[in-house]
C-alpha cells in the first residue's frame, strides 16, 4: 500500500492501539496516534499535512469536533474517516464544512472497526489519487 500518513484521535487506549495495529496490518506504518486534542495538534505541528485523519466527532470534551475544525482551517489533512455514531444533524453540518474546505469525507465506521471496511475506505482514497484530472 502507498505510504500514507494517518492521524488517529481516540481517547480509549485500547481502541487507539487496535486502530494503530489494524492500519499496520493493512500496510500503513506512518501512523500518528493521539489520545487528546493537544497531542493531536502537537503531532500535526511536527509532521505537517497528513493524508487521512480518523476520529469520532462526538468525543467527550469536544476533541473530535475541534480537531476537524482545526484540520479544515489549517488545511492539514486531505481526507477524514469518522468513527462512531454521528448524529444526523451533526453529520449534515460536517459534510457542509468539509465540502467548503475541500476535505474529503471517506466514510463512517462503527466501533469496533472492521478491518475490511477500513481497507475499503483506504483503497477508495488511493484509487481517487490515481484518477486523471477531470476524470
């Protein structure tokens, strides 16, 4: 798999480790993990633009939503995968925000995350990268 840079924001240490290991098993080794918004922002400051951010926009404390707003304002990610159940009204607002800032929403995954579904979203992202302009 092409070398992708992925950031995971997840408060639960077990879920964070499981997602990191899943990405490694798929062949993605440049994975930044963050248990909090502060650590995610620190990782972004050091690493620069990432390919994909993975987070739950409804994380307690608002960290997920704050990260998404940061990514759109700073243009630090090309795509986003949402985790968990996202309220329909929030999803509509997020889709509008992402579209306005040209941040691609790859999809939503329920926890526990299926490796097959994760791989499908990553493959979708990679195939879009290889599409000729205007296709």
